[in-house]
C-alpha cells in the first residue's frame, strides 16, 4: 500500500493463552510479532479475544501461558518490568476513562509529572502542544464532563501520547461515539499512523482498517483465523469464516 | 425576601409546611403536658449556673462546659484516629496480601460485633495496664477503634464504587498503586463518601458520652452527677441534648459546605 519503512520487532508475542476465572477461554496459543511503525488492526466478532489481547500486552490482564516481550522487556510478574512496559505502551479505551475530578490539562500533566518526573511547566507545555495536535487546545481548563464524547476521546489520546509511548493501543476507541464524532477521532489516529507511530488497533471501522493498516488480523474464539495486508485481506480472503464475517459487516 | 418566602411556600406545598408546624407544636405540648401530669416543677432558672458564672467579672465555666471541653477533646482526637484507622483498614481489606486482609477482617468482625461499652471496659481494664496508658487515652483508643471499623466499610464502599476504568487508565499511564490511590481513586471516593463519613462523626460525638463509664468527666458524666444531686433531671439532660444537637448540626453544615464546593461534575 505504501513504501513505509518498518523497523525491528518491537512486540513479540509467543503462543500466549488466557483463561478467565469464570472458565471462559479468551486466548488460545496466540502468536504475533509487530514491527516498529507498523499499524496492526485486529478485527473479529465480539468475544473473540481482541480486547483481551490488547489488555495482555500492557499487563492489565495476566497471561497463563506463553510470553510477551515489548521493546526488549519481558512482561512477567516483575513489577518493575511491568511498570516499564506500561510507560512505553499508551492505551486508549472505548469509554475514554478520563479522570473526572481533574481538568483536561491536569488529566494530561499528572502522569508526566508523577511517572516521567517532569516539572509542572514542562508538562503543561507538552500538554498544550498535544491538545493543539488533537485540535482541542481551547478546552484545556474545562472538566471532562463538559466535553462531547469525541472531544473526550481526543483528550484521552493526548493523555496517552504525553507519556511519549513507543506503541499506542486503541481498544474500540470509536465504538462509544455518536456517528458524527467518529470521524474526528479517526482523523487523529490516521495522523498518528502517518507520523510512524506503532499502533495496535481493535476496531469495527473497516474503512480505517483498509486505509491505514499495514497488517490485519482476523480473530475468533481467541485464535487467529486469518491475517494479511489490508489489500490482500479485504479483497481476497482465503478462509470461509473470514468471507462470512466480511460479508456481514461490509 | 418576601418573594423568596413565597417561592419557598409554593415549592414545598403550603399543606406540607402546615402539617410540619402542627406536628412540632403538638409534640412540644405533649411533652409539657406529660411533665405537668407528673407534677414536675420546672426550674430552668437553676440551670445557667451549671453552665457558667462570673466571679469578679471573670468568666468561670461550670461543670457542664468543663465537661464539654473534655467531650470536644475526646471527639476531635478520636475523629482523626477513626478516619485514619478506617482508611488503613479499608486499604488492607482491598490489598492482595492475605495477611493484611486477614488482620483487617478479624479486627472488623470483633469491633463491629461487640458492644462499645464492653470494648471500653476491656481497653481500660485489660489493655491499658499492659500499655501503661491513662484513662483518657484508653477511652479515645476504644472509641476510635470502634468507629474506625464502621468508617473502614464506608471507605471501602467508596473505593469500590470508583469505575474500574479509572484504575486501568492510571495503571496504563504507569502510575503505581500508591499514586493511583493518592491522585485518582481516593479523591473521587472521598467526595462520594463525605455524607456517610459525616454521619459517622456525629455518631462519634454522641458515643463519646459512653467513656464516662471509666470515670472520664466529660459532659454526660458531669450532667449525670448534677442531675442526681439536684433532681433537675429534665432540665439538665435537655440542656446537654441541645448542646450535642448544636455540635452535630454545626458539623454537618460545615461538611455540606465543603461537599458543595468540591462536588465532582459527572
């Protein structure tokens, strides 16, 4: 699709498995490698393990088997490693999860000051630049509840970017938005991809997947069904299950 | 002013307000009638000297106000301890450590399920000699431990009620557990639990009268003594009831002010 240059593998996932306490199997023997600057889109029916996969990547869920290495750091029980990985991996949630008791500006400066040990001034400068980038600088001093869903999600993206992550993960970032607000959030995500950010995206926006992704993975029942470049995946799927899924949503 | 009264009446239905007034006046008349039927001889004029008097133009606090001073001392120290004990216990119960959870649970079950009176005796007669503490400290400790167990459940409810997404968002940003509690979870939880924590404080003010059983001369203890010496039972106990009422109302008004000021817009 493009002459994009990829780097070495930044994320290495080797045959991970995850079963929830209630017995539901979320991931089965799942492996994938993601290169720097690559945009990987995960699609599949709900309950297929897409979100669980993302949540395993930064340790929000613990894996039962297999291994995950992010930027050379093994994600294990070691608290220090886990914290280190979380610093490098930004995450954007379906329901934004902004801090309701803090202003937009403070939402973005808090972790910079606490985790990256920046001064207040530095953190605020960075925050204002990012707010400009997501086109919402004028809302710096309001509280999240005064913003629309699309605006909240853009603030959430700015909050994650403020940590200067090497990877950004999007967990159905547009699913909770009114249709007219989806565009503004996708726009921000596209710009990020064009800047060379490594991205792992769970989405139902097939337009975005076609246009922006370098690699598409189709999952069902915690397993990879089919994967490939966006061109190949959407125009010439091999598996019947993939064809069925695509025919239902396209 | 007039229009605001009118508005108030309109909003709260004239009928409701009249019913309220009738109920209150009826209650007071009933009380007076009850006392009269018993042939009670009201002697309110004898009360002020138990509150205060002037000697050579100097203000001298009477036994009731002296007792109030002790009551206030017990209350504010216990209140701070209650809130600390409550928070620590709540965090222990929510922690991953089996030991911490076990200790917190045991403390909670014992203090919540035995009478405060017994706990005060136990603290004074059993624990105090071991730790070599005076009766005031023993009373304060017993009160704080008792109220702390209730406060901990309030904290816990408040913490658990904070959306799971808040934890995930701050963990994802690289915050540790302490930072997460300190900057994200507790600020949101405290705003929600301010009303029940205030009720707890009011309980504490009233329960402080129970430490009189280990001969701490706080307000209720002094009132009891005056009442048995002078037989001014109704007057004395109405007086201290009014003082407790005033304390409690002042406290809840102060909290209501803060609550309004720091309300989370959500």
